[in-house]
């Protein structure tokens, strides 16, 4: 009986960890996409005195 409860608890924990990692990965991909979109949109921003500003600085 104890072994069955232990297996169920470990199984639920494994599912929780797996879904947490997948959610974290999905959020990281979303953040990376939004960062690249912002970088692309602000890359060629020109100020009123026509000097290029370059948008957000990023490290490749």
C-alpha cells in the first residue's frame, strides 16, 4: 500500500516538473521573440537631427 502511494506521489511530482519546464521554455521563447521584434523595430530609428540611435543595445 505504501509503495503504491509513493509511486503515485512521485508520478504526480514528475508530471508537475515536466509541465513546469515546458511552461518555462515556452515563456523563454516568447520573451526571445518579443526581444528580437523590439530590436528589429527600433534598429533603424532616426532622431530628429537624423542621427541613427540604434534602438536597444544587445549582445550577440
